[in-house]
């Protein structure tokens, strides 16, 4: 049994999935989430150990940026006696793992960083598999502020335990290190162009309704109709699988910006490299997915970010909801005046982003307080 006092340090396990083919930091935000949480907890004097519990069939991350952090990967069986808190993130916790941790007086937390409610519905309607629930017993579910409204009842009912909204964690460390690793000259920086028109990019992954390119394309069309001189080009990335789809083709064929050949559909690119070479600003849209690393990276680099995230409205150029007309006005505003405020814009964005940084002691203590409260309360859910 775990024996705790008010002076005890705790040991935390966080699940990660390492496939045999190698994992990536950039495929989605989940792996970055895992390492940011690990770094945050490791920095706390109240945390003794942070174990990354591998649920995949690979053995390492195979990425020099990650390996430089010095974390090792463990199987649950090898460290189960040392775990006080087990956090499910990258790999599912089995019912047996959860029962073992909780039988010793420990606690299990499901930390959900996506809009599972929407994803499960989409998978079901598309005839795809992807179970979120396997019967493991948790003491609490954590979800980001962005997902609390749509997922609270979904998690509370299915997991049969309390649900808590938590602060997103982010650092520019991987963004800046990736540029260094590629031997690039420097991070991309907004340039005050004197030529006519700005180049906009849309980075939505287009894999779900929560992050897709439709509103950004409509906004670009409205902006182009009003000020074609300001819209040099709009690159819509991650659309290789869509550009020949009949419905998507008909959607675009009627647009003036498409007829003028200033709208193009591209594959997948690394954000920092694309901004350095091809874009001056980013136009984005989300539907119940208002916290993602795209916003943070673009704002940190100082590029105009036109977006509809209520939570992040202090970053970039905010427009409400699904309002393509307001988004277009923000595009025009950024094209006309961003060069005047670029330095202040970048400084203010980085100041706001510090609230999310794993090095921020206030944020660190907030997370550790949540864990300790749950661990010491012994308020088990099942």
C-alpha cells in the first residue's frame, strides 16, 4: 500500500504509445502534450519520479529532439510498485492496470486532449472502430477548457467519475529546436512586404468537422471580392485527399478567387518552413476545438493569425463563430496594418503564451495541487 504524508513526494506514470515504426512529434499534438506534462511535473519538488509508460510495440521515440530530454520508457509491470498516480494519455490503461494502482491507494486519471465526443460520433457514422472506453476505473477525467462544454456529460456518464477542465500546456521548445535541428538560419519571422498583396495559408488538417478549411476559404473569397489587391494567394494545405472530390470541387469552382487562380490546394508541410518560404499570414477556423498548437506556434512566431477561438481571443486577429465576413475583414486588417504593430503583436502573444508554459511555476503548482488533492482524498469512484 502507498504510505503518504504531507511531506511525501509522489511518483506519476503517464502513458505513451510508441509504435514499431517510430513515433512523431508532429503527426498530431498528443505526443507534445505528453512531454509537456512530463516536463511540468518533473520540475516540481513534490514529484519524485515521472515514468513514461509505453503501451506500444516500439521501444523508443526515435527523434533526437525527444531523446535529448532524457526520458526513458517503461512497461507498466516493471514500475507498477512505484506508481502513485497513473495518467492515461497516449495509450489506454487496461482495467487490470487501473485496479492494481487503485488497490494500493493510488489514483488513475484520464487526461483527454481532443474532442472525443465528436470523434466517436464521426467514427461511428463512418463505420470505423476506435473505442474510447474499455471499462477501466478512473478517479477523475481531465479535459481542456475547449472541450469541457461538449464532452463533460459524455465523460461523466461513461467514466462514472468527476470531470475537470484543465489548462492547456505548451512551450515553444520543440518549435525552436526543430528549426535548429534542420540547420535553418533562424525561426521564420514576419516580414513587412512592400509588394502588393499578402500570401495566406490554411493549415487545418481536414480530418474532422472540428478543424477544416471551409470557413477560411469562404473568408478568403469575401476578402478577395472586397480587396483583390491585398490577396496575393491563399494556400490551403492538407487537401491532397480532397481536391478531386466532386463536392469539394463544386464548392470551389464558383469562387472568384479560384477562377483568378489565387487559391491552391497543397499537401502537408511543416509550419515553420512553409511560413518562411510561402506565407505571410494564417487563416484558421475551429468548431468546438478552440485550443490547438497551431495558434500558439503562429502567434509565437509573430505572424498574423486570423482565428475564431474564444479562449485564445487575446492572440492574433479574432473573429466570432462561423462569420466568414468578419474573418475577411480581419484578413484585410492584417494585410494593411500588421507591419506597423508586428513587434508589439509578437511580444504580447509571447507574454500570453507564458501562462501555458511548463516552466511556469504557477501552472506547475496548479497541476500538482490537483493531483495531490485527488491522491490524498482517497475519494475513489468505483
